C-alpha cells in the first residue's frame, strides 16, 4: 500500500530514525556520537549516502565497512560527491580519508596510487595523506625529496582543491624537516599561493612562509 511507489525511495525504519536526528543544527561531534551507537553498518551507510545530503553522507562515512571500499566503490562515491558544492565536496573527501582510508593497509595502498588519478578529489586525498603522515608525527616515508620536486613542478597547474593539499604537504615538510625548510618557504614565495589570506583568530595562514614560521615557533616554545 505504498502510495508513493516510484516517486519516493523506501527507506528502512532504521534509516528514517537516524535521519530524524539530523538537521541544520547538527554538529560534527553529534554525528560522531550517533556513529558510536551504530558502530559499523555498511547497508545503513549506503542508505544514508543515497539521501545525497551533506550531513547524512558524513555520517555514512563513519559507519561504512572499510573492507568493502574497493577502487570501484570509491570511484562511485567520488562521482556522487560531484553534486556537492566545492567546500562540501572537499569536506566529504577529507572525512572519508581520515575516518576510513587511513585505517586499513589496502585502502592506504589505494590512496598512495592516486597521485596521477584522473579525479581531482583522489589526487587531493593522495597529497593530504602525505601531509597527514607528517603532521601526526608519524615517521614520514622517505619520499620527501621526490614530493618536493613534484610540488615545485606541478603545484601552480593543479586544481584548487588539490593545490591546497599540496601546499599543506609542503608546509608540514617545512615544519618538520629543517633541511628542506628554506626550499618550502621559497616555494611559497615563488608561487605566491595564499599570500595575504585572512584567517580566523587562532588559525594559521596557508601562505607557506607564514605557515612554516608560525608552526615552527609553536613547537619551539613548548
């Protein structure tokens, strides 16, 4: 007796219950609390993802089963993300990276193969992951010299969402690797990327000479 048959997607009562808890006032921390109760539920995740809405999609990324994230599935998620605004799209990809892709050797290997992916979001994840390895204090892989050469050669031609992640990687190399610091600062001066950027109080500007100086000082003063 479903009168809306054919016009409305029939969702499980579980999905409806979860969706009723999410509205424009929902914060990211609230999504994490909801996810903690659900734990892992890939089927529910895909139902939430199918809403095409930003917050339900973020929640979906928290409860997905990372073992089911093949390259094919990730390409489909990537394609779905293209319907979102620039900011939302980047947020969704970064959330996917941090909450799923970094948690399993198989998905880490996929991310590491995305340097030249035709997808800008996948290239962003590749570079953001390189930055993350450094800023979380893990011993970075011995690819720093290679990364720097690629940054210097390609950063100005990249898509804005990838450019930001590349710049971020250069920033953390400059902070943690003293022997490359001058080279990273020089990269920022030469490209002029993010020069004069206004940032909120307490936030570090993305302009490399400022970013590196501020972050290095923070670490020396502790």
